C-alpha cells in the first residue's frame, strides 16, 4: 500500500513537471513572437528543447539557418562555439546562448597563438579548423569545416599540406579519404573518446546483425567497424537510406531522440555505458524563456576577429 502511494505520488510529480514544461513552452512561443526570434537547437539538446525549436540540426545546418533567417533574435540552444558562429555570420542579430557556461572542451583544446605558431612552422600549408573552435582560432584559419563537409573542404583547398585543428579522430578519418598530407592537432572530444570498442561490441552482442553508425569524432577503432560515418544530421539520412531496421549509434546519446523522431519505424540503440555531453544539457526551457524575456546572455565577437573568422566560414559555405 505504501508503495502504491509513493508510485501515485511520483506520477503526480511527473505530471506536474510535464505541465510546467507545457506552460513554459507556451510562454516561450509567445515571447518568441514578440521578439521576432527564432530558436535553433543542436541534435544533442534535451528533447523538450528540440520540441520547441524552429530548427534542429547539426553544426553546418545550424550555421546555414543562422545566416539565412530574417529573425531579429536567434536563441541558440547548443554550445558557445555554435552561437559564436551564428554571430560571425549575422552580427546585426541578437545572438542569445541561454546558458553562457555551455562550452565545448574540444574547442578549448586549441588557442589562436598555438595554431598561428604551428602554421608559421609549416610554410605552404593551410589551416582548416573544425567548427568546434573559438572564433579566434577560426580567424587564424584558411577554411572552417564541419563533420559533414570536412573531406570536401580538404579536397577543395589548393594546398597539399593541411593543418587540421583540433580533432585528431576527425583528422585521421579525413586523412584516409583524401590524397593530401594531414598534420593533426592532438585534440579530442571527451564524450566521443570515451566510447570504446568493448562498449560497441557489448551493444552488438545484445543486437546482433545491426548496422553501426558513428560520428567521426569517435576513435579510429570504432570508425573502422562502422557501416556509416556521419555528422549528427547525416545519421538521420543514413538511417533513412539504409535497408537495415536497427542501428547502434556511436555518439552523444541525445541523438537517439531526433533519430527516433525522424525514423520512428526503425530502432536505435546506444553503445554500453553513458555518453552524455554535460554542456549540451545545460540549456533548459526556463533558461530559454529567461533569455527571450531579457535578451541576455548575448554572444558577440570583437569585430577584428569576426571579419577574419568570417572569411574562413564563408569560404566553407561557398563550397556548397
Ligand atoms: P555535428 O556537426 O555533427 O552535429 O557535431 C557537433 C558536435 O559537437 C559533435 O560532438
Ligand atoms: Fe564538444 Fe564533444 Fe560536447 Fe560535441 S559532444 S559539444 S564536441 S564536448
């Protein structure tokens, strides 16, 4: 009986949370109209954030949306470098990052000083920086790239030697796809780095015969066994195009939500273990509402850095 009571109590509590979420989501919608704002969310965001977003996608898709929107205000539900990229492209807009502490440890692994030094030590090379970098690092780069176009960008540049910053796993993957010399920065994403071969094999033993989809930030051993190596949004395309019905998804586990939403007839499983990007989960509905009401916290970039970073981002976008 006592148990039953506590179960009913717990259900009431869950109902209250859902009602709260619903009420906040309604206020967010109202505030969004009043501000002429658009809400952009990365694929790893909490489900309730993805549900209120005007657009959910990967880094490249989000950058394109940010540059294409005619909204006055962009609420960026992602991490700091993503909001910075939106500002680089659209400095006339108010770019809000509802949680200013939402950073990316991978992006923090490269500084503009170190990248500039490495470039000067390798004359004739070009710096290609992954979008997961600060604006200041992008400003030191010839081109920017994302996980969905890295191979294309490396192939498109004139130079035969590429300094690839900062993700070593993506760099190794690109190196295997192109006929150029890649000098890799020694950075990595802690979330993807912690996905081990054993964890993927454990998931495969529970779901034999399924296909493996991996993000290129995963370790080379994982990429070697993957059927599909894609950006987060590319994973949705791969699942739609494949004849397989079930997949192990090697990336941050928030990705299971947009995959299940876009491809509800197929099954998606994580590798063993917990693979959560804590930074991506910092943004909540209440913080989005607060940001819309106060137009804070804003993300900006000093103009001198922005124009140089813009060159690298625009050269990437121009490749289509
Ligand atoms: P995508 O551009 O593939 O969404 O990747 C962003 C990211 O931070 C992956 O960890
Ligand atoms: Fe950065 Fe990794 Fe989080 Fe992506 S998952 S935002 S690369 S820490």
